[in-house]
């Protein structure tokens, strides 16, 4: 179904990705409605239905993202990341709405020796990943028109992330240990937001609208290129000219409530084929982000 309705509801619209997405969509002329805590609770059926009724397209960025916290708050994480997503799908199907849902590399166990493609077997190794995978499955089971985009190693200006936490740690301690056996692609939420905006049902181009069919599939998106967490930290401190004694270590050296996948690399060939410009290498957006700090 092709539509020229530009009303978009962003669930979790005040978070790191949601903030950048709302800004980009508004710049492109979409009628953006933001829903987030404390006024909006995705686990509340009536509030969720009102959000779905408010727009033609629903983008779900809302999630319980505290990976370690999910081990102790598994019930809450499941309610937010799984139950609510399934309920969103049911409501969307009843009202013939299209849902774009954000998921994560944590649906995989990280044991493959190559980048993950969308059809690889999901096998999460922590509660957060399990609840996110359950959300994907419940959304699919609802039968609504939907698209799932899995992202990884995201950072942005509207929330805490590896980059900002690392810089804060460096201000408190001159010697830091960072794992060198976790590999992925640092991905700016501004880059994710740009891609999502290209997936939306109506794009405004030079004062005129262009409508197209919305994709209904699962996609992986990350910046081009792969790096370890240690190499990422070295890049950050070099660009900021920070005097830090950076030491490599292994994931097993740290005691953590939640296990982490060592391989978070994505093969983004599938989504890249739909885009009108190539995916940027991870260095460019990260350097731009650091300059703005």
C-alpha cells in the first residue's frame, strides 16, 4: 500500500536514537510525534494505542537497554522489549499501520568467525538479547506490516554510551583497561536516523512528495569497517589528544552480570542495496562526533 501520510510516531523519541531521528524527520518535512517516559509508557496498552492512532507510521526506538540491569530485572526487560512490542504489532495490524522496530546485535552469541547476515541463527547469551529477540518474534507473529533494523555499537549526543563513558573514565583515571577481543562497528545514531528516514513511506523532495512501498524485512545496519573496543578507545583518545595510559585486556578479565558477544560484526550488504548512497566508514561520523563534544 502506498501512502502520502507524513504522520510519524516515534516511541522512545527522547532517547539517543529517537532524538536524532525526530530531528532528521522534522527537517525532511514529516509530521513527527514523540512518545517517551515519563509521559508515555510503552507497556501501558491505552497509551500505546493512542500513540499508534496518532500516526500512519510507527517507529519503535523504546527499549530496556541496561544490559547488566536486565539480569536482575528480567521481568521488566521482557515487558518492555518483548510483550510491549508484540502488543504494538497487534494494535498496528488492527489499524493497518506500518511499524519499524529497532533491534540489536545482541540477538547473536558472537561466536561466528565472519560478519553476521540477517538469516544467521539468533542465539542470545544474556537476558537483554533474549528479550530483544522475543520482541522481534512477537512482532512478526502479530502479522502487522513491519520492518526490523538491527543496529550495533551506537553512540549519540542524547544519551550515555561507550564513547561518553570512556571519556569520563579517562578524566577520573589516567590508566584504563579496554577489551581487545570484542569486535564491531562504531555507529553514530545520526547515521542510523538517516537510513531510517529513507525507509519511511513518504519523502519530501524539493517541495514535492514521493511515495513508495515500505520494506517488510529484517536488515542489519552499521558503519563500514570493523574494530575492537580497544582500537576504538585508542582512536578516541588520539583524536582528543588525551593523555591516557591505555592497556588492552580480555573480556574474561572483567566480572560482569551479563555476557557479551565477542563478534558483533554485521554484513550490511542487504540494506546497502536499498540505499541511494554508500554507508560511511565508522571513522568519519565518530571524528565528527568528537569534534562537537
